[in-house]
């Protein structure tokens, strides 16, 4: 995972990320749940990427334990 190419968002307001930082190979459970919430929201909004967001949300939900 350390040899990834940082993805640039030229028109975004995201805070810059240090490209020299080592990343964990896996998401924490909390990060996975956060990502799942974002994907479900995108899927429910019904835009051009909603089908892909729905597919990815289902894949992640099948692999992580429930929050409850």
C-alpha cells in the first residue's frame, strides 16, 4: 500500500494529505462504517454513480460486522 499514487482533487476543498505518510493496509472498523454510510447516502441520492455506490455499499456491508 505504500506505493500508491496520491489522487488529486483539483477543484475540491479537501485538506491536503501528506504523501509521505505510511497507510494501514486495512480500514479500521470505524472507517469502514463511515465509508459505508457515505456510499449508502450516494446510492440513495440517485445520481450517475448511485448504482456503483450501491454495489460497493453491499460489498462492504457483507464484509464488516454490524455497528449494533
